[in-house]
C-alpha cells in the first residue's frame, strides 16, 4: 500500500473511570512505538482498539482516527482495504488447513490475484525460524515459533499494510533481530506490546499502561541510547548462551564467566 | 397487523448466541420492548438469566425428541401472539438448531447466524443452509485467533455466501457489534402476508420435513405442539 496514513488515538478512560494520561497520540509512517506495563494493565486491549478502529464502542471508550477523521467502514470490515495488520500473542493456529491453503485463502482475502506472494511469504517466514516450514505442513501442527514466524511474514508480505501491530513477539522461538530488521524496512508504523527491555527502549515513543488505561507517553530523547547499546551486548551474550544450551552444551566454572557482563557495561547500567 | 420486529438467531452450540443476544438487548434503540423465546433440546438456563438481567418477558420450550428447529416452526405464530399480548415490539428467538441443515429463518425476520471463529475453517461449509439463508453472519471469539486466521475464516464464509453481511466480534466485550445493531434498527416490522420459511428443511416424513413452509402448528400434521401445551401431540391418521 503506497498511501500515507496518520493514525490518531483519542484518549478514553481507564478501569477506575479516570481520563487517560494523554489527549491524543499521532502515529505516522516510520514511527515505532512500544507499549509497556504489567500483566492486566490493558496493553492488549489498546492494540485491539487500534486493530478494530474503535469508535467509542469498546470498554475504554477510545476513538481511532485515520488522517484526522473517522475511518470509512470498509477500513474496518473489508480486509482488502484494511490499513492495519496485527500479529497476536497466539502461537497456535486452529485453522484445519495446510500452510499452502491457508496462505492462498488469505491472499484471496487481502490481495486477490497475487498468488505469487505465496513463495515470498514462505521464504521470509523461513528466515525467522530455525525449523523449516513447508507448504504441506498443517497449520494446526506448527510449533509456536513456526506459527509466529509465518504470521509475521504473512503480515509483512500478504498484509503489507502501513500500520503493523505486534503483541509480545519476543516470547516465541524466533530470530528476533531478523524480525525487527524486516519490520523497520519499508516505512511502516510499528506498534509493539512488549516485556522485552531492548524492544521497549528502541522505540521512538513508549506508552506506559496502568489500570487498563494509558498512564503516560515517554518520548525518546537520546538519553537512553547508551542503555540500548548495553542491552544489545547483553542480548547477544544471552543469545549465544541460549543457543549453546539448546545444542546440549554443559558449562564448566571457567566458561561460565561468559555470564558476567564486562565491568564497563555494568557500571553504565548502574548509573540508570 | 402487529407491530413487531422478529430476530431469529441460530448457530451451533457454544458458538456465542446468548452472548450476542445479551449485547443486542443491552444496545437496542430507545423504545424497544423485547421478548425472548429460547428453544432448546433438554436443558437451557439462558431464559432465566436474561429475564433477571434485563427484566424482560421470556419463554422457553424444550423440544425433547423433536428437532428444535421443527419445534420453532410450530410455535412461531403462537410466540408472536404471546409477545404482542404483552405489548412487546421485538421478539428475539434463539434456536439450538442441531444438524445445522435446517434454516429457522422466515420471511420478515432478520436471520442471524452466530458462528465462532474457533470452530474450524471448514465449519461454514458444513452448515451451509444455516449460513446461506441468513442475513447476517456474526463471527464470535475473534479475540482468540490471529488477524490472518480471522480473515481466512471470513473468506470461508464468503465461499458459502458471497454477499452476506459479516460482523466480527468478541461478544463478551461487544466489540464491532455496532454494525449488527444498525442492521437491527433498520430492519422493518413484520408485514401482513403469512410468514413462511425461507428454505426447505431436509427430506423427511412430517409436513415440515416434506417442505411445507407455513409456520404454526395448525398448518401441520404429524408431531405438533402449541406453545402452551406441555407435551407434543400427534395429529393425523
């Protein structure tokens, strides 16, 4: 989709009936926003409001505008016009179809006539997961990591929408960095719910949730940059250890030093 | 002619029919006076729950050995008169259709098929007539599936009926039901012609099963039942 969208979230009320901690949030192509907060604080409800383009008809009373206006009904109801793709927390697909049938049906819903997107989706999905997905696999038989990888590739290739919503993508076995790189390509607005400090901090803005509503919106002003760099190193280390563990490695007391963060970085972390 | 809207809501068990009805009653346009009829096979408590929650007249009928949609066809005109006698202007009928080959929808009614998004991609194909003759397909539990899966399910419904009005919802929260409420508000009252079924039920031996579409037990032979009769009775040779 080449059209440029501005998405506006107009505030509603939290579970205590209080007005949320913002008036409106504007989101443009290329923006990345993270949504953080404890379990039950309303993170998923917020992206559900965005996905369904709520018009004051959900529990929060929020309204979602596109280009400053109430979106036309087709944006909400017709997948071919919908400017939003969402990847949910679900790591199980219940559809009793093969991967090929599923993707072809979704292409028919989103991009009729573009059967060529099937191969592109599969290739991308297989870069996100270590366990290869085949066209003949049953959707309901895919592992959590495979389902998540396929859904992200589906949203990027078949959905190909200007706005992408992701709900806790870090929890399934996927190559997170490759996913993030793919997301940031192509001038999309990306809104992600996350408990992952690295993902939360690398967004331009951070929406903080409490009691079912938005408590505050924190703008990144560059001061957190060193922390992001630290976390990237820690991430890298964790990744290496995790991969070794998965391969069945045992660690001696000497090699367990790998767990200790270099002095310089830990000092910087302490400053936070 | 009575001033009454007729909503007929059908779908497989545990699909979310009652959750949808709850939202419908809660959000009816001002001046609406609903009455509710529940047709089930052996056990149902929804009628009492709705009566307590919304303080509306309700009625329940157990079909026992008879198909619930068959029962619905027989008691429909009695039920309309019951609702009218209580000065109601919307009659909501919830039918626990069993084999899903029947279509409880009649002329003048707004036929609403409730189908859960987690019931499997091929389920719309299996309940074809129940879906094909409905005016609106309400897809429930959409919060439990991914967006891609929701859109594939929608495509599966479109395969059965290409132009049906599809409303996707998490009926517990009521998301997306504004489109259903608009449809209900715009739906006309029943007219003066006799009410008949939209489709013929599967082949059988009773007058309903052989395709006689008139509603009301007076128009049928075989196993019949007026609304206020405790047991079905047999009429015929």
